[in-house]
C-alpha cells in the first residue's frame, strides 16, 4: 500500500463536525464528480466511496447506485462508481459545487478551510513519504480558475 493510500485511510477515520464534513464532501464531489442529469463519482479508494455513500444516504436520504469495475488496462485496482439520480439540485446547492468559486460557507474559518483542502486531497491528492528526498504534495486540478482559488486557500 502506498504512503498516499495509508494517509487517506487515516484521514477518513478522523471525527469531524457536520460543517467540516460538508466542506470535505463538497471538495470531493467537485473534483471527482461529474454533474449532468445526475451525479457520478468515480474513485479507486473503496473507503472514500463508502464515506461519500454514507454521507449522501444519511444527509439526503438517497441511495446512490454502486458499480464496481476492474481498473483500466486490467490492472489489479478496482473502480468504485457512485451514481446519484435523485435530489441532484438539492445536493449541488447545499454543497456549493455548481461554480468555479469556493463558496464562503465552506471555508469560513481555519477548520473549514482545512476540511475543504482535506477533501481535495482525498479526491485528487498525492503525497510522497517524508522520508524520501523527493517529498512533496500535489493535487490534480483541471480548471485553472478553480486552481487559483485553491492556491489562495493554501496561502
């Protein structure tokens, strides 16, 4: 198991208050979710998929459809896909994920900022072991304007 995977598993065991979880989930869905007529979330991390599933089920009383597939190029990893087909507008509005900007209620204080960045890391982040010479943290973000907003948060 990679250092990144172990770190993500440890993060998902933390106890957060509801506002922090909302910030975290918002970042996760914004970064690995595809929003059209429904919301589709795809991840290789089973624990992350379960975390998002449980949040949606308990907070919105929806039961996302779950599909598990073998990863691309027949590698040993699986892809976990959640598909939400109900209460889409409610979820999008509550989590503030319909624009490039990061809604202020998601990052009002230090703990919420930290939770949002944690969600971003869980969705698209990677970190090398601090014991290595090439220690670094990175995020994969496909939107330049959103990346600038993340940069402002990090600063």
